């Protein structure tokens, strides 16, 4: 019984360490870049960037590819997919993303929307 | 190796259970399809590994992945779930003999990590971009948490009256 406890504590320590390292990497990713912008990739190729995620007025635009159309909405420092003609609509259900490193993936359309950069220390959780 | 009627029956029952759990989970629009998932179906894989054996668990997993993609997936989602499932299965097969029953949750965590790594590699090849790897720290954290939960549930199940169905050689 004691041996089991010891082993469990060992593994809990190992996994805690892993989580801490991952958190550190995430925080580092956010600190190292200054500005928050978004990149849109289609089939792995960068097709569009959004430089300002916090425009005065929210706006939407369509991303048309040979695989289909996604409507991307930019408002108050966040990006979301407000509409899509893809099969599963997972990209629409995903909702808003607003932090560096977050991404929305539309697998049927092979589309990735990813936020890069950081809006500063206040963005750190 | 001869496959007995009992083995086929058990594999069928476990695969059906696994498929139901997987499809119910897929209906929950909580997390992104290619990314974070609870991996509840892995409870069945783990129990199958403990109660039936590794080969049988592999059969259960293969049936589940194939049928799930027939019922509710596409070719792309098949690539994602197959690579995740394959890596998870390999990792768990290697570990389950080396760790004792009370460490099943550790096997589960490593399985979840393997699953998420497999999906990351699939995302890398399908999307042709290193972007997939920026998701990795998030996926690893979720793997530790969900893997531990799934493992604890599996340990309870394996030591429950279910163990009467055990066919694994001691
Ligand atoms: Zn979509």
C-alpha cells in the first residue's frame, strides 16, 4: 500500500512538472511577442493576416477557397467564425478566440485561423 | 492464434460501448474536433486491455475508429482519430505490462498524451504547417487532466464486478 502511494506521488510529480513546463511555454509565447494579430491559413499557406484585432467598429469578411466559404468576424480584440458552409460547423461552434496561440480550425475547409503575438502582461492569466 | 466465440462476443460488446461513448462525446460541441477532447471512449479501451488483453483491445479500438468515421466522420477525421488512436494504443501496450494495476491511471495519462501527439502530427501533415505544434502545450495539459480522470474511472471499473468477464491470462 505504501509502495503504491510512493509510486503515485512520483507520477503525480512527473505530470505536474509536465503541466508546469507547458504553462511556462504558453506564458513565454505570450510575453515574447508584442502585438496581437491573426493569421489565416488555407491548406497550410498563409492567405490573409488581420493586423488589428480591436478595430473601432466590428467587421466581417468572407474567406473563399476552393473548399468553401467561411465568414470571419473581428470585434473587440477577438476573432470568430460567424458563418461557414462546411459540414460540421465546428469552426462556428468554437466561438471567439482572443489570446495568442489560440486557433480555430475548420477541418473540412483545411482552414486555420490563429492568433499570434501578445497584447501585453494584462493578457496573462 | 485461434479466436474463440467468447473473444469475438466480448470484442463486439466493448466496441459497441466504445462507439456509443465516442459518438455521444462527439455530439457535445464543447471542444474543437481536431483538438481537446475528454477521450471518454478510452475508458473502454483501457478496460478491454485489462480484462480482455492487448490484442483484443486493439481490435476494439480499430472497430471503433473505423465505424465512428463511417457514422459521423470524413476521410480527414479518420486520419486524425486513427493516428491519435494508434499512438495511444502503442504507448498503452508498452506500459500496461510494466506498471501494476494501481498505476493504471498513469498508463491512461500516457495514452492521452500519445493520442494528442498523434493528432498533432496528423494536423501537421494534413494542414501542412508547423502551426499545429503551437497547440501542443495546451494539448499536453489537457491530456494530463483528462487522462488521469479517464484512468481513475477505468481503475474503478476494472476492480468492479465487471472483472468477472475477464479473459486476460494472469
Ligand atoms: Zn468549419
